[in-house]
C-alpha cells in the first residue's frame, strides 16, 4: 500500500483570491461578456482580455463557461506578487 502525505492545506477552503488574466480569441460582445460579471474586459488586438481576482473555484467556473460558450481560450496567466521587482 502506498502512503501519501497530506497536503498542508488539506481540508481547507481555497486560498485568498489571486489576480488572473485570461485571453480569449476574438472580440466578445456585451451579451457574451455578461457571462463574466466579475471580470474586467478589454480588447487587445484581435483578442479579448479578461482580468480579475479569482479563487480556484471561480477560475475553474470561468474556464468552464468559456468552454460551454465555444470560445477559443488562448492564455490563462496568474499574476504573481512582486511582479517587476528585482529578486
């Protein structure tokens, strides 16, 4: 029988929300954007970029919505703390 170590956060709720940037191919209209009320949206080139604070559950929910709507997901980026600082 293989033994597995318990993760330090086992049984705890999601950690604090983190800022995510999600890039979707194409310009999304107001009706489609209404599916993402917690996210800020902007057009960047030929794509739509959604940004916002999400915990893990909310992130997976948004990714599921993107798939359900048949949108083309290009990128998901978690912004790290201290971005732009020297190590």
